[in-house]
C-alpha cells in the first residue's frame, strides 16, 4: 500500500508577506488587508511547498500579484490651486483669447485617470446670467 505524503504550504518573509496569507493545507493565497494600486501596484510572494517525508523535501516559487486599478481617486487641480487661483486680464482682451489653461491630474490609470473639464453655469439660466467664458478642449 502506497504511503501518502501531505504537501503543506507557507509564505517566506518578504516586503509584501504581511499583506497576504497562504492556507497551509490548500495553498490558497488570500489578502489580509485592502490593497491600493497607487501605493504598490505589484507584489511578489515567495511560497514554499514542503512534504512531511523523512527527510522533508521542499520547493519554492515566486508568485507575482498585480493589483488592478479602480476609480478610487478624485482629480486634483494643479491650476488653479488654493495658493494660485487668480488670472488677471485686460478689459481690452479680444474675444476668443485663451485666458488660462486648467490643469488637473488623477493618480488612477487608463480611463479612470481621464480628466474632463466643464463649466458649472446653469445652461437654462437667462442669457444675461451666462458666463462670458467657456471651457474648451485644446
């Protein structure tokens, strides 16, 4: 009758090992806390499989975990900013003159990082209340 040797699993210590755990019986890797792609986008774990034989034998593998992006960050204005939010123009400024360029960034990736600008004026307001400015794409 063959002797069955049970394989067990464990994580080796490393920079990301405190964020994950491995089930010693099944080898299933799970998180211990929420991951944030903006802080660390890729984690590498060293997982060891070992048997109960005499002598015990083991093997290890590096598992790379890529954290996907979610739209969890709002855009941040670089201009205007709380410390730099004024533009001065002459009353003689011609129509269509570019007054300033808005600048905002979003630390997310791909479509989650795409920033769109729009004015906040009510389109149903009377013409007299309309803004003399427009936000345009360059």
